[in-house]
C-alpha cells in the first residue's frame, strides 16, 4: 500500500511539474526593433522573421542564434503586424496601415497583395488552415470593438464575426474544427466552431483574465493556447477548455506575439515591444504551426 501511495504521489508531482512555471531568456539584441515589434514566424530552416526592424514597414530575418538583419521592406504605406506561413516558401503579413493581407515569397522576396479590404479597421493577427484559408483579427482600438474576417486562398474577403471586443490574438485548433480569438481590452478568450467553408458558429467564452492585456496567441499540437499577456510580462498557457496550465514569466513586459520553431517544434519565440527584441523559452509540446511547416517541407 505504501509503495502504491508513493508511486501515486510521484506521478502527481511529475504531472504538475510538467507544466511548472518557467521564464524566458534573451534571443536577439535589445533595441533592434521599433515599439511595433511583432510577427513572429519560423521557416523550414529555423530562421525567425519579425516585423518593424529598425524602422516601421520592414521585416527582419534572424538565424537560430538570434543574429538579425533586414529581409524586406514593405511597400509604401504598409506596416506589418502578424506573420503566418502558408507553405514552405510563402508567408502572409497582416498590413494594419494598408488594410491588406500581403503575400511574400521568401525565395524571390516578391511582395504582392493577396487581399485588400477597406472595411477592415486594421488587420492585426492571422491564423491559417492547411488549405490556405486565412482568418484576420480586426480590432478598433478607439471604440473598443472588433471583428474577424475570412480571406480565401484566392484573396476574397468575408466578414465572419462582428460586434466583438478588441479582437487580437487568433489561432485554429489542430483538428481545424475550432477557431480561438482573444479580446485585449475585455480580457476574454472566445472559441467558435469552425466549418470547412470558414463559417463560424457556436461562440462561447472559455476564459476571462482578471488583469493584464492580451496580444498574439498560438496553439500547440495538443490544442493548448499560448497567449502573450501584453503589459503583464507573461505568456499564459490555457487548455482547450480554458483552464490555466502554466505561466511563463518574460524579461520584458509588453509581450506582443509568439510562434513555435526549433528542431522539435518546442522552441517558442516571443516579441517584446518595450525591449525591441525577441526572447525565447522551451514549451512542453510542439506547436501546431511547426507541425504544419513540417508537412509543407515533406511535400515535393
């Protein structure tokens, strides 16, 4: 009996430690990015991309050791926010000043407009399905409202959720049956049922934070949500049903977004707007977007 109790206690302790609190560490040099430091995204070679390097309207590429350099400059009038890869050699950028979703070929560095929607307040962050359907969070910071747009692979836009709070971080569950979005000012995290044609239904609240803001948000392969807590200096991990599993403390306070990369998909990169750089930490589980990149890379 004592042996069984000891085993049970050891198992419970091990389970709790698997999501024990941890902290981030430095990745890129401080002060290289503007106060609009955002993105980020990782390519198949492990390079990290983030927006607004040295000046707004640019995108940087960082190698695995955090060394940064200019990658591209966006067209005049465009400023990047969230970045998501759609295949091995293509990423999309939420252009919040140009009301665009931009398409970037990382081989040729060609930039084209996938979608332009004047009715958007400002495309803020992006989520993408395996088939190339994109969802844009679209906050109106002045009015404290927001909405969600669907952009087809051909660039056709459609409003799929409206009359929300300040929609910001957005992502899709690994089975692509649920879309998650958070509201920065209202501190709510919502889930929708996601249909194959991009239609959203069954809106439900899964978590409300008592303090701090929220920004970018990404899923791991188990469906857990990693949420950048802007102003709070944390990344919070929620289960798919909204239970807090882990809190990662960060060096900077204004955590703006997050992505997964590394050799096993468990390296998280976060952008810090107050430090003008990126930080990193190790996750327990690989990210959904890393798994998608692995599938892109496997295609001939």
